[in-house]
């Protein structure tokens, strides 16, 4: 699993996070951002954090979890679950 939690030396909010998985997992839930563009085009799971908006696309199988309170726009053409909180 690609773990991006704690990448930044100082905690700050990024303007956006873009994460795409073809196979595997990405854990970027510890990176605070205003927006997120998240897509699964194959098989995998993604955790992300966004405070304003998140665009989520699943074209395969996998689960996406977006924390931070963002309004999520979801497009699903496959199997998997999307949880926005």
C-alpha cells in the first residue's frame, strides 16, 4: 500500500490531492486538502481527505473513503463502495 500519511514536514492543508489507482492501494487520508480527485481504474482502494469537494470515480472494483467533510460527486461504473464523511 502506498502510504502518504505524514509526508509533509509541517502540517498544512494542500490545495488539492489527485490519486489514481490501476492496481493497489493509496492511503492519503493524512494529507489535508481542500479538494480531491480520486479514481480507481482497475482494482484497489483509496483513502483521501478533502474539506471542500471531492470527485470520485470507480471504473473497476475497490473502495474509496474520503474524510474531511467534503461534498462528494460520485461516478461508479463497477463494484465498490464510496464513503464520504
